C-alpha cells in the first residue's frame, strides 16, 4: 500500500520568514525530545514564540495592496461554499437559470441562519487546477447571473433575505459569453436588485473584480474581509492598459485603491471584517464565525427598516458612489 505525502502548504513570499522561524521552534522541540537529557528549552521556545507572534503582526499589519491581492487569491482561502456550509444550516443548492444552463462558477441556494431562512449565492472558484477549470476560475457566464437573479426573485417572493458572496477576477470575457449576452445579463441584475424588497447583504470574501462582482453586488450593505480586494479591473489588466506592461501590476494595485481601507475611505464600503491573524486561509473556522456574527448583526439593523426605506437607501448609496469634490479654476470653491 503506497503512502501519500502530506500536502505542503502554499507559501507567499512575505510569509517565508515567519514559517522559517516556526520551523526553527519545532526543530528545537524535536531535538529536546530526542535527546532525553532533561535539558530545559522552555525559555528559549517562549522567546522564539513571542518573536514569531510579533513578526506575524508586523507582516500582516503592513501589507501592500499587491500583497493583499495575493492573499485574496490564495488557493486555500475559504470559498463561497466553504462559508455557506460553515454559517448556514439545512443548505440546499438550487441549479439552473431556467433557460438551458447551470453555471458552476456561480452557486446558490436556500439555507437558514439562526433559524431564519435565507438565500445565499456567490462566485465559486476551484481548489485545484481541475476544479478551477470546471468552475472557470470563478468567472461566471451569462447563465450564472441569470441563475443568480432567479434565486433572488425567489427570495423576494418568499420574504427571505439575500446574502451574496463576491469572489471573482471578473465575468467570463469569452466570445461565447458575449454571444449569450454577458453585458445584458449583468446590467439586468444591476437594475433588478435595486427594486427587491428584502434585505440584501453583499460580502467580498476574496477577489471582487469589475462587472463580474457588481452582477451580484447591489445591496443595502457591502461588507469586505480586510485582506479582500475590490477593483474595477485586475491590476495586471490595468498595468497592461496604462503602461503596456503587466509586470507593473503592483504599481497599478496602489493606484487603483483596491483595499478595504481605501474603499471605506471612499464611501463605497460599509464594514470591514477583521480576519484571524495570518489571514482567513490560516483559520477558516474563525473567519466563518466572524462573517456569521456580522451577517446576523447587519440583518437585525436592516429588519428595523421598511422595504421602501431599504430600497431608497440602496438607491441613494449607489448614487453617492463616484461623487467627489475638487477645486474649481482659481476660485478655491468646490465643484461637484
């Protein structure tokens, strides 16, 4: 019987110093256990563990936008289905857009949270190359957005809140998608989500890219994990357009203002969800608990409003996005 090797963790460049220190701590423990001479290494281990904790904080509190993008794309980062299964009970996935397709890049269905029925849907990336190919790397087709709208109509009909989870580099930009009406499908969702009566909470759990994210991103509240990103275009695409060099993606990531703090300052984001130290992929159960508490609290806030108040608030929220002040010519007064 052949033994399979344990899967090695995927390390990002900025994580390597921390992993090396943790490996050193483990080596000291192993050597002390093997020697059996009673040498006390507890003080040395304590000092190294304190240094590791300090290093972990230093690393994850000073990440650049490009490094946060790496975390948002981490293959072990919890996906939509991971969160749904962790925070929801009685999950039942629903399939099909009722016009001939069932896009695996966008999943959705019915579940309950604390005994309350909700509709949950979101982009679904794969865990490995084969799964990613099957799910088109989380890039939804027109059928995916039509499926999402069908589920949201179902939620509205039966008075169930809608929870969407955004994690996509963008909508599928293939020729077939254009033939099937990709732009129309996303635009239809944008329009229709504004008129729904039920509470809508949208959460960026990983990578929120372009219209692919917006197709399920119109809600009463927009939440975002602290190491997630939300952008009009991927930094690689932006760099290729502006500088004809995709290698300048880190520079583009700075300019695009893609982080949670950038978006909060710009008035686009309503709430930043803190991640466990080491990011969501290091402690997915704790990350799911943070998300669930935020959803329950936000739903309680939205329940205190009438459907009309929520629709008006939703409309005004998006009307304000993109409004800014700049000095007029010579007068020093602000023009809108």
